[in-house]
C-alpha cells in the first residue's frame, strides 16, 4: 500500500500500430500472423542501396490521431535516424522523429481517483517504424528473427508526467485506445501487440523534485500495467524510506512473480545519436490538408455519449459504458436499429453481455455474435416468443455457438408458452400444492405472489409467459 507522504508520477509512451495496408517505407503488407519472413523486401530488410519512401497514409493517420487528441499539427516536420543495434532491427537504426514531430501539445480528459475531471497533457505524437520480432526457443537456447513486423508503421503518443496512480493510468490508456479505434487508425489489438506502452514511474514527496524513474517496456495488458505501477510505487517508496538510492533503469515486469526486475541502464536521448534521415524529404503540410482531415473526423466518444443521453434517454452511466468501446457502441447502434428498442439493447449489453465478457476476459470487439442477432433476440422477447429469463439462456448460447436466436430457441424448445388454458392448468397445480402461500397472500403478504409465480416458472422451465402468469394467479387468488 502506497505511503500517503509520497506522490507517484507516471508518464506513458504508447505505441500504436497503424491500420495501413502496407508498411511505412515500402509496399510490403502489414497483415498479422503470416508465416515468418514472408512480408519482407530489400527496404525492410535493409539491403544495400534500398531506399525508403514514406507512406502518405501514415502521415494522414498520425494527423487524425493528433486532431482527435487536441494536438497542434506541425506543418514543418521531418524524419530522423535513431541509432541503436538490436538483432531485430536490420539497419541498426530506426527511422523515427526527434525534434520535429507531427503533433504537439494535446490532451486527453479522464477522471481522477475522486471522480473529478482531469486533463492529461500529451507532449507529442510522432511516426516511426516498428522493429522485427525475436522468437526465443527455450529448449534449444537460441532465437530466430521474424522481420514481418519490421517497418510496420507506428505512432508514439508521449504523455506528460501528469498521471498519479495506476487507476488514472488505466483510464487514460482505455480512453486513448477508444479514441484510436473511433477514428479507425489502429485496431489496438493488445494481444497482437498493436497497442503497447512504455511505463515510466517515479515517486517523490510533494514540494521536492521528481524522483528517479524506472521504465517498463512494451507492456500490452491493462491489468499488468496497473499491477506493475502499484508494485513500483511501493518498491520505490520503500527504497526511499530505507535510504536506498533509486537508479534510473529499464525494468522487466514478471506477471507471474508479480514484480519487476532490472534489465539495463535507461538510455537518454543522447545515447541514440539522432540525426536527420538523409534519404527522406521533409514533411510539409498545408492548411487545406489539415482542415480536410479535421472536417472528416468521425463522431467521437463524447459526442456519441451526449447523443445517447439526449436523444435515446440513456443514463450517463450506461452511455459511458457503451461509448468506452467503439465496437460496443457500434453494436448498440446497429442492434437498436434492427429491433427499434435501444433501451433493451442497452440493458443486455451493460448487464448479461458485460458480465460474460468479464468472466471470459474478452474485449467487446471479441463478441462472437452480430448486432443483428442481438437485435433479433430483443425482438423475440418484445413479441412474446420468449421470456427475458429464456433470453439469458440464449445470450449464453450465443457466446458458445453463435447462430440465429430463432434457430437456437427452436432447437432447444425454448418457445414461450402463451396458451391461456395450458398456463391456467399450471397455475391451478401450483396453488393446490401451496395452500400456505394462498393464506399468506390473503393476509396481505405480497411476496407470496412472487413465490407462486416462481414455482410456475420452475414447473414450465422458464417458458411460461410471466405477464399471463401474474394475471391468472391474481384472478384465482381473488376468488
């Protein structure tokens, strides 16, 4: 548990792979999951004499990200060489941006730990190429390099050290992920490495200079990032309290052990020996170019949230839940349109579906069924074909075996019983078996009715029309 005498200072450097069809400096495809070293060419493998050519779509996507995060867009930008050797970086340098990034001085709005609005400033957003990937063989003790990812375009979003807790870091990252998905510049699939964060953590006593920071590289799990921040916070406070100096280092987070381990001394900018990339021309952007991107930005989360509250009558809590994820919001809109009952679609998405996603540790974009199937389910409940209780079973089945809800219902014999004669027979049997509940109801205990309805639902395996059950029970009980 963190010591309240200290303040934690967190800065995040988020790397997002852009959803372009080709790499940043060549025409190789960016498709994930292909056989190793099949998406390579002389440029991304750094063959002698091969020259890079900047992918214009990369600049467009970076500017979109900048505008969506309230950044100033630089009309005079350039690429630089960032020099360091690593086996998965064929050139032994990375083409990035140093002193003239495309985007500067933006912000993202989040809530602090007390629920108050807070702006986290963004220092810069710049473009760069990704490195390849080393595949380590634990049995042979060797490593093989896959260069399919080398040259995949990235934007790096660097925050100011405005974040003061793991909770704020989590909300910032989720808001940033949501924005990038809304503007359709990155799929942000963390499990595929297309959204990663370098996490810088330090502690200090308020009124004193910032402490020495530790950096944790390439983290791609929100939960792991929170755990790593909490661990570093406690460890650094403990070192300070015991007079142990904190050394600037790059750390490795071990999720199983639940702690960090030193990897190497932390590099500074001078270690990379930046200089302008001589094989690429400067990037010049016109007012018209930037204005055109600004005017064509899609609807953002805050705008959707306001529309859901004002036009569809959703609560602020539900609107927040839906708009936090573009895929969830898109499903809500499409399903609501399909069944014309936005409120019930919202109820399913924010209750049963949200619960199952949490239990299965799935992201909204991994929902296996379509918006149309969800809309069909709501329509089947609205027209009395099934009850809400059966609807819950259908939702569970949709996660396991996605299909038309109507087919699922027919296959499992879940069609609601709405025949009055059949339901009346069940009501009479339940009343005959529960004389005490009849007496309780007549004595003014309203809960007795709920018990009787529950017994009837149990007898019909949840298939009886609940409204008809209530009406028939009341009719019989008042005789």
